[in-house]
């Protein structure tokens, strides 16, 4: 009974995700869905794009959080169109929320739409938002065991960002073990190492985005 | 419809949680439910108890993870009764899983049962596991905004642990802002600062547990 309902919810979501996808396509927007644990640095990774030489891409952002408009406020400082979705305690974004948010964005003036999902390694994975690519973010302070314990996210990721690498000297994180875990699940996925503090790897992150938008 | 089903699931869970509670009471076990984001250091906080002078408490552990028995293997090194629950991708523990796990533990030989929930700041909060107290863990690398963005966990917490404080010099974490966030939601909750690396605050954590077991 419970499983049946869950499947119905997912099916309904998939249908709306298709509407989102069609809308994005008609406006020639490339869309990424960023998924990670809370506090892995998704918002700062988005902020760093605007501090890099990325004016060639017109970017819009949708921020998902259970409560507050803190992340949207951070992004709006860069004069970028941004919409905050509050899930009122909900654990993931769904396609109908994204479809509503699109109405508040200047469609036709955006090449790259970045959706920052609710911080959660589990629930967002099952919900297609109509995105073209998924970005999984893990910070080194979370431990190298995450791909083993939470494999589903890594199965569906098009890019994996290992963030906060400036903290490597101060935490017990085995980079090789992490890579093994990720590549064991998704052998061809690109893994980028970044630090939003030192800006190491931010150019790779922005170049990956640029490449996606170009080949969209 | 969807909300209705969710309420039925929660109600069924509450009824089983009552059975768990009765069983714990009949065996005089005090039970805590540890909830946090993935990688905040719950397992290491449990390991540190066994390295502290805590032989006066007979402890049992239930480990929750979507996949793998890694955490149970870590705990079993301390010759402590431990049961791993794998949720097969599920985002939280439920009372019926705990009830089953109790059958695999030496009841009558445990004073303190520690349940480590799946790493998730949202979903575990709604599911009573029959515990006597809830412990919320946040690591400083996750950012001081977590109580504002994910308030529900902090509403129901009996203890808040701010972990990995050895990383404070290397991250942008405002301890005062975090405290304000937590106490704004739950004004009388105890907040303990810990580092599993330097062992700072581990004595406070163990003493808090000892106090709970004593006052049952």
C-alpha cells in the first residue's frame, strides 16, 4: 500500500518533470540539479561562479530549503535572478515546485539554470526535476565512506564535486578510497576537487558548466 | 490523499514506538536517538564513549544506514553489542525496525541503548523510535545556519552537540549565531561543544549520558 502510493507520487512527479524539461528546452536553458548533504557548500559553489570570469553565461538560480530565504539572499547580491522555494519542512524538491518557480524567472534571458536542492543525500535522488545534469557535492569533512553508504546519488550523478579540500590536512579523509567508491558505482563520472576558500578547482567547475551549456 | 497516507504511516509508527518504549522500560534501558546530517561525526562520538572511562554504563548500539555494515563494524571493535539496520536506500529509521533489532540485543544486560539514525536532518525527525531522549549533532563545517534552515530537529532535541570544534579556525562558523539559532527554537536545551580529534568536551558528552541513565 505504502509502496504503491510512493510509486504514484513518483509517476506524477515524472510527468510534471517532463513539462519542466519541455519548457527549459523551448527557452534553450541548460539545467543542473545540485544534490548534497546539508552544509557541503552548494551555495558557496554557486557564489564562486559569479566571482569567476563567467559573464558569457546568463545564469538563473532556484534555491530549495525547508525554511528561510537565506540562500536566495546570498545569491541575489550578485544581481542574478533567483527564486527561493521553501518546502515547509519537506525533505526534497519536486518538479511541480520547479515548474511554479520558472514562472518567476526571466525565461529567455537565462542560459544556465542552477537548482540547489534541499540538503539531503537520500530523498532528492528519486525526484526528477526535469534537469539535464545532476551534480553531487560531498565535502571532505563528511568522510570518504559516503559513496558506499549512500550509493544511489552517485549512480545518477553527471558530475561529482569533492569540496572543502582545504580542510584535508585537518580531517581523516582518504581521497583514494572516496574515488574508488564513486567510480565503483559510476565508472565514467567526472570528479572535480574544489575549495571555495582557496578557489582551487573553481575554474574546473565553471569550465564544466560552460561545456555543458555549449553542448546543451 | 498523500498527506492522509503520511499521517497513517506516522500513526502506525507511533503505535509501534509505544511497544518499543514498553520493552525498553521493562528491561530498564535508557534510549537515545542520535540525528544529524551525514558525516557530522555520530559514529565517532559513540566510539569516543568507549575510550572514555564509561565502564559503569552497559551500552548497546543500533546503527542505521541506507547501505553497508561499516558503522556496526567500527562499533563491534569495542566488544559492544551492536545491530546494523540497513534501510535499503530509505531515508530514516522507523520504530518497527528498532523493535526487530531489539530481538538481536542482549536485553537485561544493557543500561543505555544508543540508536544512530540515518544521516538526514529532515526525515528522521517525524519518526518516534520509542527513545527517551534525542540528540542532535551538527559539525562546524556544516555552517551555523542549520538551526534556522532545519528547525524541526532542534525543536525536539534534548541535547545539541556542536562537533568538530577543532575545525573552527579553518571554517566560517559563527558559534554565537548558531547558539542563538538553537536557543531561539529550544530555549532550555543543553549545548555541548566536542572534538573527537582533541577529545575536548567528550567528558561532558559521557557525563550527560551518565546523568540520563542515572535519572532514567
